[in-house]
C-alpha cells in the first residue's frame, strides 16, 4: 500500500534513509579504517578520511606523524618522521614544527590491503614489505600459508555445498510436495521440527561421527552434510513446488513420463528462482560459517576465510587494526557483490508463484 500524501511519503523515506545510514555506518567505518595509517585508526577525535601529514625537518620535506601527547603549545606540534623501515632501527627524525607549516593531504593507504593479505597467512609485516627474507623450514619451504589457499578452501566448501544443497533439497521437497504416500505430512512436520535444534547441541555427536570417518582436519565435514538436506530449504522448495499446477504433472504422466522425468524436465525448469534462492542462501551461510571450521579444521592450510580472519586477529603479538580492517573488507566484498548481482533473483525466489499466467 503506497502512502497517499506527500508528507507521509517524506516521513517514510526519511525513516528508510536514517535506518540505512545506521546499517551502513559500520561498513563505511571499516572501509575508511582499512585505508588509514595506524596512528589514525584510534585518533581522537576520529577522522573519516585517510590523510598524510608533511613537514620540513632538517631542510627536507617528509611525511610525519603528529604526537598529540607531547605537543608543547597550541601553536606548535611535535612531529616524528613516518618511516616503517627506520622505525625498526630507531633512526627517525623528530622536530617541533609550527602548526601552520604542517601540510595535510588526502592519501589512501592501498598498501594496507597488500600487507594484510600477505600477513593473514602467517608472514610478518617485514616479510610482507620485503624488508626481510621469508622464513624457511628445514626442507626449504615457506612456513606461511598464502591467502589464495584460504580463498580456494572457502570456494571449494561453498561450491560443493551449493551443489549438494540444491539437488538434495529439491529431490526431498518434490517428494513432500508432489508425491502422495502414507505418513508424508507427519514426516514433513518432524523435518520442520529439526529446525528448532541448535547446532551447538549437535556438535559433539557430529564430531564423533566425523572422527570415526577420519574426516577431522579435512574440508569434508563442511560440505558433505549439504547433500543430506536442510529443513528450511526443504520447506522453501516444497512451498514453491506446490504452486506449480498439478495438471502439468498429470499431463506428463499420461504421456508416459516417470516421476524422475517429471521432476527433471518439468518441475526443475519452472523452479529456477527458488533453486537460485536456495543456492544463494547456502553460499552465504557457508562463506560466513565460523563455528563449523573452528570445530572440524585443525591445520592452517585447510582454514576457510572466516577462520583465517579470526586466527589473524588473535595471532601472537596482536594485529594492527588498519590491516585487520583491510583483510575484513576483502573477505566481505565478494558477498556484497554477489548479493547485489543476484538481488532480483533472490526476491523473485521468495515471492514468485511458480507459473505466470
């Protein structure tokens, strides 16, 4: 129902804009922080725009950091040369510079992303910057894991899981929606009841099952269960299949089609929106899944992006916030792009009625 008066539309649109701003604020702050130098990430008052400060020290113009704590007067500022290489050898130049002589320029630190992706797998910042050689094992191999390995593991889990979720749930939902058999509705009710069982309740039994199969430490516990159906996806597909006219299936049976042929040649082609919707749901869930990888994965080279990001945050010595925000932005970027690219299909899968007249 559309608002009838201009004032009502103005109020509704204003509320939508305000709520959108509230939800976008953390994302914008993450992106802004990922482009800042370390000293600006926790600066007070906070700054939204990544800047670079320049001053002349010993007759040479150089990039500096502003030391708020030791500034001697409101007219001057204590500055220190900003040079990560010299910082490690303590050869930084310092000076007291009039505030009027300090120049500030917009300067996004795109190198934060390169360093974040390099250090996410275990390398130090010095190794990421190329100032020291990579650490080697006794057999001459790099001890760190490349970011591409985490991405490959995540795409493997998501891809195989999507295949399993789409086909297994579609077959089960077809049996509940189009085939009449004794106890169908009761079993469907039991299937829906499983949605009330939280995953933490199942963790110990699942761990025991996968340990007996020898799958702990591999990616199999993360994608194999998708081939055995999920209650919500079964419910979603069943409701969609029930909107497809039964006359189509009856006509196919008269022509001699089996139930499998009806399912494959008639139902599935008409169900592309809901299939895409289930695929998107499972992809998002698998991409963001943290508890599953934390429980079943034991070796760094099998980590998914979600687990690798948490490991990056809690690594020895801590992680610098601008690098953590850069790594987080890289991890969530594919999900945001995927959602906007498939938004129309997603909405259609939720609202469509199966056959359009």
